[in-house]
C-alpha cells in the first residue's frame, strides 16, 4: 500500500486527454489558444474546471483529479493551462534523456507576452469555460494565483458558473499599490518592475526569480520525469551521488526547499544534513544535504502528506507539465493590481455559495484570511482550513482530504 496512489495514477493515465481550446484573438495566431488536460466522464453531471497558480501547469492537479474521479465517476475534471504553454519546447520528453536536452533551452520569441495580461487571460478563460459547459454545468476552482484569476472571473462572468472554489488563494492575494503597479517597488529580493518598465521593454516579459527561471523549471521537470521512470538510478549531486528520486525531491520538499509556496511534504533524505545559510537569511530553518559517508543520497517516504513517488508520476506527461515555464509577468502584475486596469471588477454576491479551502502551512492558514464577506458581499460562503498541509500539499496529499471537501461542496450544490 506504500505507493498505492502512484500505481493508481499509472493505471488511470490512459483516460486523460490533452486539448487545445479557443483563445482570445490578439494577432498572434500560434499563441491564441489555451489548453486543458481533461479527465472525461461518460455521462458528466458537472465539470470541475481547475485553474493553476503562479508557475503552475495542468498536472499540478493530477493527483487531486485522480482522487476526485475515483470517488465521483459522474464528475468530469478539466485542468487548465494558459496560452504561454504554447511557447514550451516539450520535445525533450519524447527522447531518452530529457535532462541533457534541457541543459540548454533556446529562448523563443517572448515579445507577445508583453500583451498577455489580465484581460486576455479572462477572455481565454471565458472561452474555455464555454467549451467545458458543452459537457455539463461548470464549477470553477483556482489554486493560489489561479484562485485570484478564478475569483476575478466570477466577478465578471459569475452567472456562467454553478459554483466557485478558492484553494489557498483569492482576488486579494497580492494587493499592490497604484505606484508600485506602474513604477515598481523594492523588495527583499531586489526591485520588482512595474508595468511601465514592462511595456517599455526594459525588463523581461517573463516572471523570473532565482532558481525559478524557464530553464531551471524545464530542468526540474526533466529530472522529475526521469526520477518517475528510474527512481533508484544514481546520478551526480554536487560532490556526492544521489538517486534520481532524491535529487528531484530535494528541490521541492518542505525540509529543503527555499520557497515555501512551492514546497510539498514528501519525506526526508537519507544523508547527513546541515543548515542552509540562505534559509537562515530568510528567517527559516531550511536543511541542506551533505551526503552520506558512503553510498548515494537516498530518499525515505516517512508517511508525510504527499506520497513521493505519486508526486513524481505527476510529472510524467510529455505534452503538458507541472510548471509553466513562461509565465507572463504582466499577468502577475495585473492580477495584483486589477483595480487599475479593470475597475469594473468589483466584489459582488454570486447566485451560489463559495467554498474556500486553506492550508495550515499555506497562504491562508485561518478561515478568516479569505475575507469571503468582503469579496462576495451578501452571498453565501464557507471557509475551511486543512491543518498541517503546505500550499501545494493541498493538491497532492495522499489521503484525499481536499477531494472529499470539494465533493461535499459539489453534492450540496446539486441538492440546491
């Protein structure tokens, strides 16, 4: 039973379909489409349409989708990918060694991304929801920044939906002053450019952060892809050697990751450990791995929230990935500063209740953090928090707690 969910994921993988969807016309025909990884139902009673967060791809939701489909065969799940996925060169995953392939990643023409802000993505999402609605009534669910986008969509087009779910995020996730929106601001990690910098061409149109560039994201996916196939194979890891499984999971486990918002609880390394100086500078206890005195660094499943091998299997898709390599910086800015570009988007009641699920170690660790009464005044809503989960564990945890709460909400909607 240790890796039951990994086996289940593989057994059901054939039932997925990756689709291109109509996109808003912007004068870039090759990019004017979005995508969805669809988990079809024979006779769907509802479509759960999932929107990923910052740097998130459709397979962020792979483990959650399998839980949902196993427990509710009547539910069809669509996991969305934004239009920038059309820039990704995924040919490396069709060969024998994607890690070597992505050691170099030629930069595509990124200039169209300067135009792809909130308005374009809301129109893309609207067209995608229309496609999903041809199958069954649509409940929209977003995670993190995807919850912000889903909430803004509901303010604009709420009558097209039959429900809304916010997963550790909301429209007020990243409030930004008008001055910072237009002219940028200083942060502990350096200057964050504003929209004027972006439109003038002075900065890259792609969101980038230390160790979160398009190439590092591609390489991380390639390493996880290979680890899913050959977890025990040993490879170089600095001055040491490590199993592919350990090398891939050390990037994202909550004990070792420098980025809490991108970490999961998947176990521990079998190795000597020390404290990370970069972690201490952040005011956090983050561990580094120095390697065992003999043999490779290995990985242990310690029974934490997320099954490590099931998590790695979520990367095993040649067509679509766990991350979005070319996330438009303009979209991040305009979601945070939506009042300055879309003043028509305002809090409003919806004709159905809203479900908000937080993570105990995530962005919304308390129910009141969602402020549902402010976001949807006069409407119905319930906020719950799943304790001891990280921001990503909410999507990947092995027990199915997230899925059970979503299904209870969907069943309550059906009884209305």
